[in-house]
C-alpha cells in the first residue's frame, strides 16, 4: 500500500493530495511534479552518474568479493586462518572517517569518481556469505575431479564455481547495487565537483529547497500562489521517491527468487 500510494500521489492533482482525497488510486491525473523534476538538468546528470557508480561498482564488488571468497574457501591456502581473523576484526573495528579521508587525500583521489568505486569495494560480510555458499553447496569432490582432469584453480573458478554460484551472486549483487544507488554520504564527503555527484545528492538538495520554499513567503506575491507552490512541492516529493527508487524496483523482481536461499546462506555463514 505505501508504494501504491506514493505512485498515485505523484501523478495526482496537488490539491486533491493536499486535502487527503488520494487514498489508493490517482485522482485528477497531473504530471506537474515530474515536469519540475526532469526540467532540472542536475537530475539527468545525477541519474547518469548513479547508474555508472551502481553498474561499474557492483561489477567490481562481485569480482573482488567472490574471488576472495573462493581463495579463502581453499584449505590449502597459506595463512588462511590468519587472513580470516584479520578480515573478521575489520567488521568490528573500522579505520574511522578521518584516517580514511587522509588516505584518500594522500592518493589524490578526492573529488574523483573513482573514490565512490574504491570506498566499499570489499565487504567482509558478503565475502563470508559467498565463502559459506561455496563450502556448503559445491561438493569438494567436484573440484577434486576437475583437478585430476588437469584443471587449475582459475579454470575451476570460472568453469565450475562461478556458474554454480548464480544464486549467491545474484543476492550479493543486489546488496551491492542497493548500497551504491542509495549512497550519498560518500559523495558528500569526497566529491566537490557537481558533474560527479550521484542522483541522491541532487534529490536531497531538491527536497531541502522545496521545503524552504514551502515555508518562505518573502518572494511570493500572494498567499494563494504560496499554497499552490507548497502543494506542488508535496507532489514533487512523492515523485522524487518514485524516481529515486525506480531502478531498484525494476531490478528486484529478477533476483527475488534467490532471496530466500540468500537469507539461508547468511544464517549458516562461518
């Protein structure tokens, strides 16, 4: 119901939304909120940047995370226990915001789009889920048979492990994609140039501007026009909710069938 209401309110007459007449279905179809959103050139820039960060970032996340998970699933890996302990410690003790910023600054990555791809490139929790899946769902005998036939670790990884790990890859990809799409704090800290800003930064700015517009009447000639702008602002907020969540809503149905299995995998990680 909340999702249906937000969609209905975003395309309804602002007056009807303000009076509470829009409950389930849209009334008085009006796209003024969306017109205001998409006439803002920052929205197009933000959408393009967010899609880039989400797609490229998720691909890099999967490559690094799943490769590490496979390596740490091999018992013959030298120092495997020590590496697992070190990685586990980072789950509870982070480096901190200021030290991380100083490292990024020292690498000359401040105000570059690569920062949003590198920060959060690897998640220990997601790696543990992938490692647990490999250990529990892919028989060791299958890998041993491939090694007897002459396959090396890379061939086993790409020809056996990866194809059989589609469920966990889909779930982890969804986790990473949602994280990249919703992230605005990283851009707020490390980016200054607006041409690199993700969509969430611009949506936040629009919401703040419209909120101040709704309560400021210094530059408005009449109370009536102020109320009309406030009503359109309210509808625009619903439109921003739809615009900001649409890509993830479109992605979710494709990985929904893997979610139950992904939750079960997470329950037995170790």
